[in-house]
């Protein structure tokens, strides 16, 4: 059960990472606003960087699904999603909760101001629902990987 949940979370996250700047899903994203503030090359680079390690982890997880995940794959997933989560914390949660970053707040407002958010604005930042879901999925993924490592399953 935990393995299938983990696999589902990986699919969800990789899909968001690969598609959220490319396919319009209003009110969850605003592709036009993202393109006003960044070149296509910058968006493509951002997509590649953020999705590379989770995509490799997903491919390896699918490859080893029938035979069972080797322990090294759990460590790879821990590293890949740990790295992703640290990036999410740095990009969103630290400026939101701890350390105001006015320049970033303006950029996020331009890119995500027309997206749905349920958290209140703090330090000029409004974390939209899609990013909140991605970050929650990343945290749950990390917790599941740790629980699989601890239990040896």
C-alpha cells in the first residue's frame, strides 16, 4: 500500500514539475504570466532542473516495481526528494514565514497573482494552491521513503 501511494505521489509530482509552466490549468497556474516574466529558455531550464532527479526516480521506481525496489533506490528517492524539498523551502516557505524577500515577492505576484491560493499573504508572498499541493506531496513522499527505510520494506 505504501509503495503504491509513494508511486502515485511521484507521478503526481513529476507531472506538476514537467507541466505546470507549459499547460494552462486555470486557476491553478497562469502560463501567460510566467512567460511574461521569463524567456522560454529560462522556463525550459527551470523545468529541466526541477524535474530531472524526480523523473529519474520515477523511471527507476517503475523499472523495479515488479522485482522490488532495491535499498539504493530508497536512498536515491530520499536524496532526490530531499533536494527538491530544500529547494521548495528556500524558494517559498522561508520567504513566506521567516525572511522577507521583497524582490521575490514582486516576481511571485507577477507570475502567480492570478492563481488560486487559500493561505493568507505573508511578507508579500501568497503561496498558491498548486505549489502548496506540490510541497505537501514532497513532504509526504519523504516521510513515506523514510518509513520504508526504517521498516525495511
